[in-house]
C-alpha cells in the first residue's frame, strides 16, 4: 500500500510539472512545485513511522525551489478549462507574482492561499470568493449546539417568549451591511500596489493614463517618468503628481482618481461562521470584512475581535461600541495577510421586563448590572426599581439574587448565564385620590392628611361637565350659517348634579375589599370641614352622581311648562314643586276675555308615551280581528258577487289599519268638565310635569258633524240644542250608518256615546258629533239568498227524514 501511495504521488507530481512547464514555462513550473508539495502532504504515506521533522524538511526544500528566482518570469494566467469539455481532473489556476518581501505565514495556509482551485473554489474549502463559473463554498457549521443558543432556549422558558441575541441582526444572513459597495473609498484610503489609477492632465501637457500601481509602488507617466505613490492618499498623490509635472510644465490642470481597487486576502480563525482565507476589497475594515466573510459563530465573543498582523495583535474591536454608540473609530482597515481572530464568548446575560431593549447580551471582561441596563437602553417609566431580580446558576443550581438599591447605578458584577428581570410597577396610585362621575374633569389629585370632600371639590363649577356646556352651546348657535333656534320651545333638560347623593369608594388595605360610603354632597359643600364633610384617605375614589343616573322623585324634578293661547303673557315658565295648572295660567297673567277655558288642552309627554303604546296595542288587536273576520267571510263566498264584495272589504280593512298606524298621539290629559267654566278656578288642581304644554283656545260658536250623515260640516251652536237637533240639521243619518255607535267629542277631551238614539246629549261650543259606518252590513239581496238557501236545506232535511222513517 505504501508503494502504491509513493508511486501515485510521484506520478502526479511529475505529470503536473510537465504540463505546467509546457504551458507557461518556468513560472508555471514553479507553481507546479508548490502544487506537488501540497499533493505530497495530502496523500497518505506508507512510511507512517517517518518523523514529522523529516516530512517538514522535504516540504521546505520544495518551497525553496519554488521561491528561487527564474529569469524572464512574467505573470501568467492559465486558461480555465470548460467543465463541459474538460475531465474531472481539470483544474484552473491563477498565478500571481509573489511580493518582494514575503510575509511570515504558516506552511499550510501558504499552500492554500498561493494556489486557487477554480473547481472547488479554494483548496482549503474556505471563504475565498468563487468565480462566476464555479460553485460557492458552503460555510462549515458548528456540529455542537452553541452556548448562546442553549442559553437562549433557557431564557425563553424563563420569560415566556424568545429574546434575540443583541447584534444578531447586524451579523445575520439578512444584514444589509453585507451589500455595502466595495468601491466606496474612505477619505483616508492609502494607495497600494495593484490599485488602478486614472490620471488626466490638460493644458500645456496632455496626460491620459490608466494603469495599475506597480509592485514597487510606482506609476510610469510618459514624458515625466516614474512616480512613487504607494502609501499616499488620493489628495496627497494629486499634489505630488502636480508638483512633479510642474517642474517641466506650466498652465495645466491635473486630476487623480481610482479606477479599480485591488483585492486583499485575509484570514479568519476562531469562532467564525466560515474560517479560512477570504478575498476582500482593499477598503475592508475589520467589521466589514467579518460581515462579508460570513460573520461570527453564535458563540463568538463580539466584544473582543482581534486583528493580528505580522504575528502580533494590532487592534481589539468591541462591536458593541459601534452597535450601541455608532462609534467606528476602533475599526481598523485591513491589510493583506491580516488575521481576524474571534475568541469564544466570555459569557451571556439576558435582561427582560420593563427595559427599553430586552435581549441577550455578550458580557465583557467586567460587566456590571448598571452597564447591562445602559446597553439595554435603560428602564421604562413603569419599571419597579425595588423589585429587580437576578436569576443565577450557582454550583449548577438556579438561585435568585436580590439587587440592592437602584439597579441603574448598581456595580454588582454579572456572571455568565444571569437573567435580569425588571417587573412593572403596580398601577395603583399612591398618595392620591380620584374624582370621577358628574364633574367637569375626572382627574386624580394629590392626597394630604386631613383632606376632605370640600377640598377635592372647591366650588360648584367643578361639578358641571364640559359636555353639558358644549351641548348647551350647540343648542344656542350664534352663527348666521346655522339654523336659528326656536327660543319659544321648551328647553331640553340638561344633566344636573345630584346634590343629595354622592359616594366614596375605598379599598381596605388589609383585606383588599371594596366598600362604598354614602354622604350628602350638598351638606358637605355647604359647611366645609364640618361634620357632614367626610375625610378622604389615600387611594379613595370620589363618585359624583347626576340626577339622570337614577329615577328621581317628582319633588326633585325641575319643571319647565309652556303656556300659550288665550293668556295675557304666553311663554315658558319654571314651576316649583306642587304648582298646578291653575298656577301656570296665573303665572302667564291669567286668561283673556276671549279664552275658552272649557276647551283647555294639556299635552303631556308621559301621557303621549302611554297613548302611543295603547294605540299600538289597539291597532294590533283590530288588525287581528279584521283578519279573523275576513277569513270567516271568505269561507261564505258562493258567487262572483260575494267574491267581489269580499275583496272590497279586505282592501278597505287594510287601508283602515294603515291609517290607524299613521295616527300620532297627542298626549292630551282629559279634564272631564261637566259644565262650562268662567275662570281658571274651575279647572282641576292638577300638578304639572316637566315639558307640559298648556294651550287655551279662543271661544268658538260652532259644532262639527262628521261621518255617515247626509250633510257633513260645521253648524252654529244653539243654546239648549241636543245632539239629535244637530243630526237632523245635517239631514239625518245614512242607511249604512251605525246608530248604536254615535259619539260626541266634547271640547274638554271627553267622549260620550248617545245611548238614547238621536238625542239626549247636551252639546257645548266646539264639540264634534261622529256617526260611524256599519262595516258589518249585508245587502238585502244577499240576505234573501241566504234565507232561501237555509229554507231549501231545511226542506231537504225534512224530506230525508220522511224517507228514512218510511
């Protein structure tokens, strides 16, 4: 087996050397030596007993051969073989000249970075940028779960939801910083070998140069010569070139810009997502390079990113300075051959609850609780600073550690695995009282010892809600655009405070039970700090009620009554408790000589509501009766004439029901006066209600006759005449009149039927006589047919009995 391995190694090395020597001469042979050394290292040797020092000596001899100068060597780039035509062993190489002074680098990484395998992207499988015709390398993932992920799961179990690791959005796969334009050149960028400059001059001299800075750091300008620009900024290179040209020419303009940046190769090691060699733009810094190369591993220390150069650490970057403060001053620019090393994280601490940025944070060498709160943006205003807790692992067991004093100023050091919890403060108000209900502005006030209800409500203005004033203002518009308000209307009753009833809600601090203490609000404000003014305790809620919140007794209601018609001063009057209809008329100046007190109308809102409900019930019952009656009549239809009559009756009944439903109740209170009265003392002493309307009509000398009479209309009133006299004057009743249902509608609102036919009822001025129609009448012809049918059926029945008997 060892002989086969040695033969394979020798054959592969010889074939590789011959192929490269024939294609590119000595320079390619030199690279082939390096490749052969790599293959020798990668193929297992049969001489496993050979010492490590002997293997290293052989490898070093190969490298010495590769480093030896070859005459006439020029940079060469080997053509890449198309994967569609080449075999699986075809490899594309890019050969570059080595620097004049090679850096001290590790043997294995030297081999990996010197020869680039276009098929596998990089010999090491690291993060070198893949060409367009080759697949990208897949970053290696940690096989074991990271400590940060383990701790994250523990935090999620503790706080009830997942907390992010602070900074993962910056280094995550969706980070927008990975797409930063590599051609963006910072102001302090230093020109180096490989950068392409664009130098142009016009005037006495014409220069149009575009080329790369040589390995020696110079550019050659025709007619000027070599100028060293390596290590200069663009502005410094422009000044230098202008000075060199000005020694030979005058009156010219010169500009210098970068046409293309060089690439550099850096190394990533430690806890990174993709360790190995990475090709980056020359403008890359430690932070941007880490981002472009795949970012850190979950368990890397983001607070101690090391930049190593020539075997020593030149910078230690704390990414939290950039994440928390936007400070990028400690982010150095990378140079070729630099090493980015990420050590393992020192530890993680989580903070949750009433903080502005709950998350899991990396711990620095010494991180205190106050510093962690600063990293989290501080506490919210609802945080209970006296209830801060730290959950900690001590000897493998979870414990809870109290925080002494204000956690924002705490210097208590944190440990790996700590979970800091800040709970929100209780919403209970301390040392305050709440005024609520029927008040101008429901609010909280500071409480002080000895504070009473009168202190919380200094005046009556505090008891009038703003909405009441807004409603009142809306009902009294002054703008010419708005509709003018009817000032004669009864003003609506606005919400008013209940002066007799208020309450204090109090929570017993020992039992936490709610109690309510009732008191007389009017008495409390009438005598401040007196016996009727209860003292308040911290946390009390003062409840002020409005009169409309409870059904109030009549004695407490404000009455606004409208009096109009034949009175001396019509208007709207405020009536005291117990004042009656007579008092309202007297308040309006008494009746005029033309007043007809017998026809006084009192409209009341409560009566109108009751009347509407009863009217609805009556119409519903009438509709049900008509439906039942019409259903019975339809069963008796035996001819076309009967069907026509039944259809007409149905239509009339539906029309009548519709008219009855359209009737609007007036809410009139009937006085039932027996005779005409001469003054208001004859009216009943009826107490008035809020919103009542009293209307006294002018005296009339007419009587109205309507209904099934030959002459409907209005007749002059005659003293001593009864209802029969007026009906006879109207031509009498019609044949289809229902004489048993004639009624008299008196001017005082009463309705009396005529029990004795066409007379007997005394008629007053303004009365009306109504003669209804008989809706259940049957024509004479139909009655004869019904009697004939009945007689015929009886005859057939008698004949049948005779036949049966015989």
